[in-house]
């Protein structure tokens, strides 16, 4: 991993490196198995773990404990920062061509989100690969949360991306390893729809909203609107363009709401050169 600067060595000290990463960075491991018992149902189970770092050597024993342990321990028996996942997608009977339901979930330091739904972060959604009578238009709507009422929170909140040993949390190079739309202690919603004039000619519109609970660094909210297009002109030229409006309000960063607009245009050219060998 990279970007970890604060690690509790659990011997009464904390390893701190200001301005640069700790020289002894932890490692992350992950495993996932997916199953498709019917053509319309697919589900998967997985697990990730962070281990290593100052005074926490990576050995076959600590790796085994990180991947397979089912209990929490401290000191030399600490299995690290573990998360278990469960996801599924299902084509709804009678609407196989039009409607897919799906869900992603994960839980901290428990065997599975299925057994501990009250302790699990969730991200549910529906996907319509084509709309009835408008086969070129698709729709995706999803919402989720990492803010569970009544769940015991660490000081400052942020339960699902936080750990007593790895104080930088479940991050790599400062970025959350997980759902960035939700983030810590939040409820989020996202919707997007794409119209395909052809396989290489599309226009997409999207909306996103995230609300962070005040228990986590004072809370805040974010909303953005996006329009983007990908268009090919023959086999040699394609143009990708987008424009996004964003409004956010996080008192820790600014005492007033902030607005911004960003736009981009990318032109790609494939020359299709032919090289021939002379006599």
C-alpha cells in the first residue's frame, strides 16, 4: 500500500510520519468467489484484509490469520483490518430483458454481511439495459449508506473506513478503497441514463447526491450533474466530451457552499498506418 502515515503499533506508541509515507507500509490482501447457479442469478462472497506495517511483520502465519481468522484479537495475534463482502445481481422474472436488481454490501470484522445486516454497509440498485419501447435508452438508479443508526461509532465517526491500528483507515494513497460516492458515515444516491444512437455514438446524463452525517467531522453534502458524450467519426477519429456542475457544502473545508463547473473535450485519432517492406 501507499499513503499510510499513522499506525498504532499497539504497544503504547504510534508510528507517525509527517510530510511523507511511513517507510514500512502495510499490505492489503483480497479474495473473492462468484457463483451463477442459474442464468438469471449471480452472487459473490469476498474478503479483504490489511496487515503489516511497523512492528507487525508479514509472515505466512499473519497472512493466514488475516485471510481465514473468524475472531478479533490484539497484540501479536491481531488479524489486521478485515472486511467481508456479499453481492448479487438478479434478472427479475417476467422482465428479464428490462430489469436487473443488484446489491453490494460489506461488514467490518464479521464473517459475512448476510449474517449481520444491521452492521453492514449497503449499496442497492436497479439497472434497465433497455427501456420498454425505447430499446436504445438504459437507466441505472442506485442508493446506499455507510451511516447506520445506532451502530457504535469510533470517535469522530466513519466506522466503515476506520481501524484502531491503521489510523489512516481503509485508504490507499489517500483514496478510499471502496465506494467513493458514499464515503464515510453517509447516505448517497446516483442515477444515470445513456442513449445509444449507435454502439460508438452515445450521450449520457447523470446525477449524484451524498449526505454526510454531522457526527463525522461536522458532516456536509454534495450534489453534481453530468452530461457526457462519446462519438466516433469513421474508424479514425473519436471525440469524448463532458460538462459537470457540482455544489458542495462541508463546513470543515469552507464556511459557505461552493459551486464549480468543469468541462473537457478529448479527441482521439488512429492513423491506421501501413508499413510495407521494399524490394
